[in-house]
C-alpha cells in the first residue's frame, strides 16, 4: 500500500507541474549518510521536501529523515499522509492531508 500511495502522490505532483506549466524539478533525495526523502521539489530558489506515508496516524518517527536533511536556502518540509488535518509537527515540518497535493 505504501508504494502505491507514494507513486500516486508523485504522479499528482507531475500532473500539477505539467498542467500548470511549472518550472520545478522533482527528485528522490538520498545523501551520503543514507538519509532518504521520498520527494524533493526544486523550485529554483527554494526546495520542498515530502515524506509520504500511507497512514492515518502521524507518528514522530515518520519525520526522522526530514529532520536530518540540511539543505542551504529556503526549505519547506512536509509529511503527506491519510491524516485529515494540516498541522505543525516540528520546527519547519508540517503534516499535510494527501488531498492538499
């Protein structure tokens, strides 16, 4: 279920990019320490990082990789899940309902 949900979110971002003629680039992120984030969107002057979880319950360990990523510049970090509420989780990390994608 997790892989299917992750692919659905990435495809939704691709649709948004192409239909809106956005100049952003989409990547999978992995650093030299093995820290991975499901989706990195490069907007040119800023980055958005998305950890995607097929869960309705938000747990602290779900944002571990987002907390470890250090990119220079303006960075927004999100946890996308089946949770129905947008809410702050940690400094600079927000939970988003998947429907907001």
